[in-house]
C-alpha cells in the first residue's frame, strides 16, 4: 500500500502529513485548541461548520486567536 503525503502550511510552518485527516483532527494532531480560534485557508475564512472536511494538499492554513487588550 502506497502512503499518500499531503504537504500543507500552518501558521507559516510546513507540515508533511502521512495520512488523510479532517481539519478538526489536524488541530488535535498539532495540539491546537478548537475553541477561541478562527481559521483561514488560503486567505479565506474557513468556518467551524466545515472543520469535518479533509485537509487538502497545498493548503495554507492560518490559526487565529482572539487577543484581549485595550
């Protein structure tokens, strides 16, 4: 069985995934929270309602957190 490699970028860091996974699984794999964050994929907002979708090769993902300040 041939292993499929999926190259993606998360917050400017390249990752090579050795298995298909959903966006939610990716967050867990990278030990990122799934609450209090927003995602952008290829510079477009990626709503939480789509986090069950498979990560696609070449995606550029940005994980954004809310920062409180004044």
